[in-house]
């Protein structure tokens, strides 16, 4: 099974919906083998996802997708990982979750310049701005604020 070939067959379908693939990988869950394809969108109507899934399955053969694998097609969602500097720059002004030696929690990403993350956090009703070096951030993702 060739993941690159699976990707090539999905791209033309996604173009019709102005969507892109975020990641494609194989995984094991509960003893089952799965091909997981995540689409780069925060929200998606389940009916639209079903149309994409059905159109995609119609293009696949047994040679494309090993019959012992399940196909899982879903959106990345609102809480997406922030792994690169480019992803972090796109998230400026968004609410994020961040872990570092200096701070662990949620805040609003005010800016990201010169490898410095400027985060506005709420400490017991008082808003504070803290700076964290990009290299010190261990885990980051967008977050939903309630």
C-alpha cells in the first residue's frame, strides 16, 4: 500500500471543496489497522465529509488500499497542533494551549517574532503578558475558549 498514491487520488476530490490534506498515516487502534487521513479544516459538515469519503472510496482499488485496513477520513478540528514557526505565525490572535518550563496553560497568542512567543494569560482575573522562547515550548496547540 502506497500512501503517496492514496494522497494523489484524494487531492483532485479535495480541490472541488477547496480543502487540503493535513496528514496521512497508518496507525493501529484496538488491534485494527487504519489509514488515517486528516483534512486541514477546523469545521466541516458531516454530510460534506461523507460526500468526499464516498467519492474517494469510488476511486480506490484493492491495490490502492490493503483490504485489511480501515479508512478513516476526518477533519483536523479546532484544536490543532502547532509544531512549526509558520503554524505559530498563522495562529497569532488565537487562543492556544502551551507547555514550557515557564508556563503550562492557555492564553491568547499576541505575537510571534524573533522566536519569542508573546502570550496573554489570565491569572485569577488579572491579565498578564509573558514571553516564552520558541525553543522552550514543548507542546502547543490551538484551543477552544469557553
